[in-house]
């Protein structure tokens, strides 16, 4: 079971890395269902791409650490402290990477428009 859980977190981290790459390369189509779905990111195409590029680094870093946490789970299992730390690192990195990235994206849109973004 711990191998499955570890591989799941490796997959989640890999998905975040792929998404970060798409964001950094401006490959997410404006207004698509993938990416930031907040109204302030959809105000214009320029705001969309600026927000996603600002978010890419945090999402990529969070994804890389999530992959590492998942690999720790695969190697050590969950029945010891190392595997449990790997699990918490994977979860924490995934959540914090998204949270920090979203805040950076909102700040980038605010700088772009010179006005506070709603919500």
C-alpha cells in the first residue's frame, strides 16, 4: 500500500512539474479550464499569461519536492519515521507550492494593472 501511495505522490508531483512547464512557456490557452480560474486572471490575455508565468516557479518547486517526498515513501514505506516525514513533505510541498504560486500570480496581475485584484 505504501508503494502505491508513494507512486501516487510521485505522479502528483510530476503533474505539477508538467503544469509549471506549460505555465512558464505560455502554453496554456487563454481562458482554458487548466490554470488559474480566478476572475482577476481572466481579465485579459496579458494578465492570464503574466499570472501563469509568475506562478510557474512555485508550482515547479512544489512539484519537485512532492516527487522527492513520494520517492522517499516508495523507498522506505510508511511504517517508519522516514516514510512518514516523506509523506508530510509531499503533502506540504504540493499545497504550499500552489498557495504561494497563487499569491505570486495575484501580485503579478496587480502590478500589471496597477490596481488590486478582486478576491
